[in-house]
C-alpha cells in the first residue's frame, strides 16, 4: 500500500516485487552512507507539467541534494574552472579533494538504488567493485602517469586510515557516548577480515624480506617484481573467495541490521537505468578530479612544504573517504559497532585484497614495474597497524581506551611520515648492502 503512493516518475520500469528488505540485504557501507542522506521534498517537482523534465528534476534533486554533503558539490566546477583558467595548482589540488568527498557517498547511494532492482547478490558485486572507486581511479591515473610511489602511498594510507583513524575514532567516540554500558559486536565478521588482512600483509612482507635475505650482489629487482605479481594474483583469488563467502555461503554474517532512525525507503527513489546513467556520470567526474589530484600533488607538496608521502598517506584518505568515515562514527555513537566494523575493516580488506593487486596487474599491463615492496618504513607501519587492530578486536567488546590507543598509533605514524621525505628502493638497497657487509664481517670474526 505504501509503494502505491509513490510518484510514477520515481518508479521507472517500476516492478515493486523486488523492494523488500530481505532481498535488499544492505551492507555496512550502505548503512554508513545512509547516515548522511536526507529526504527530498518533491512538492515543487510534482507540479512540473512535462513528465521528462519532471523525472530529470526529481533525479537531480535526489542525487545532488539528497545528501548532507551537497554543500561541497560547488567545489567540482570550481576545480574544473581553476584547471582550465590556469589558477595555482595547489588550489586545483585542494578543490579536487573537496569535490571528491561527496562523490564517494553518492556512488554508494547509486549502487544501493540499483540493488533494489537487481537483488543483493548483484548489488554486493557492485559494492565490491565501486566501494572504493575513488582510491582505485586515483591509483590507475597515477600509474598511467608512472607515479608508482603515489599509488603505493595512497593505498597504504587508505588501509592505515580505515584501521587506525576510522576505527579508532569510532571506538573512542562510541565508548564515551556509551560510558556506562559495555559495547559488544559480533566477532565473526571481524575475524574474517582480520585473517584476510594478515594474508595481504604476508604478501607485502615477503617481497621486502626477499630483498634483505641472501647476498646483496645476487639480489635482482626482477625477482621481487615476479614475486609481487604472483602474490597479487593470489590476493585476487582470495578476494574472489571472500566475495563468494560474503554474498552466498555466509551472507547473514555481513548483512547490516537496519536502523529505524535512517532515511531508508522500501522503494527506490530513482529508476534502474537512471541509476546506471548517474553512476557512469559520477565515475567520469571522479576520474577527472582524480587526474587533477595526481597531476598537481607535487606542486601542492612544494607549495605547502609537506612531503608527497604525507599528503598521499594522510590527507588523501581523510578527505576522500570523509563521508564513509563520518557514518562509521555515527553508528558507533548509536552502539551499533557491527556496522562500524563492517565499514572500517571491510573497506581496508577491499583495498588490500582488490585495489592493491589490481594496481599491480594494471601496471603489469602497462609494462610498469610496480611491486609489493612498500619499503621498510611503510611495510612496518602496515604490519604494526594490522597487528594492533587484530589484538584490539580479539575479545568482542570495546571501550573508549581501545579507540584512544588506535588514534595515538595513527598520530605517531602521521608524525613519522610528516618528518620523512619518503624512502626509495635505492636507499633500501644501500641499507641491505650495509647489513650484508656487517654480517660478512661478523662471520670473519
């Protein structure tokens, strides 16, 4: 009865039989983005006499004005204007970053709208592909411009941001908001994501250890490259198995519990093909802004006096995923940690097992030598972050102290990259030579 009252232009190809919650199966990422949405008043749009124009205005209002982050959309045309009229590149960089912030949330909204028509399985596959579209597109454009270091830094920063900043802020704020009640969560989802992150960590550590193991004279970068490509294929296989586990055999573990306080209709607000068109358009805009970000990051670094490594590892993930991160914190306030963990750990797992190996394979196709050796400082930060997070989540309960420790870990890592100008493979090899020569002297003694 409720669906019959919806306006006809909102039901393009309108078959309402797929609009039940059971078939929808919303993920934690969907729920997180929903916390930043707002209902649209269609009173004025409904008075437009022409159906095509009415449908377009309705879609425009839902997609552009249906989020609390709509105030940031003007940054997108401003970034394009700044680029074409030759404004300072730091301005182009900053405006592009701001413009990317609402787009990530809108991608989640559009995939959820399409899920209403396709069911949760296809929708889950869309989320698995588009869930971190911003990071993936930035990585691909950076690779196209042969900026391998920017790719490594930005992807590492996204993982660290999810594990330490997002999860730490959520647990800290949630613990303070629920100071007199113990916060609990289901460990099943956290355990699966933690094991997958440890697998990814192993694939990152082995190329690094391979460089330091054995005689430096016998070390060949091509061997590390081949090992990295093989490891990337293994990670993609693990990610496919993870999707099968998540979408078919153990779907109930990953489906988020609905929250009555959120704006969540039983029917889609835009049509199936409209959703695809908007999704394609948003992806094109993300691609344009990503190209601006990659092309101006060095100039912004020089102008602001901040290293490229700090901008890529700290600033890019914070600004680019602000919408998803804010949703995770909101649910922690509401004592819904399962959704919070699904956002933070799920996003980190997706980047580690999907975006990173896809970047290596894409570089392979472009004949660019990108390996999984992220150097000692970067790999050590990743290893310690995964281990600290694993220990933090081992007992199924949470309080503000756990979140505070995770935040302090992130601050220390951020300070480290702020004072560091970035390491290179050559520097790592010089360290390797020093270690091997010291070891030979020890054996002589």
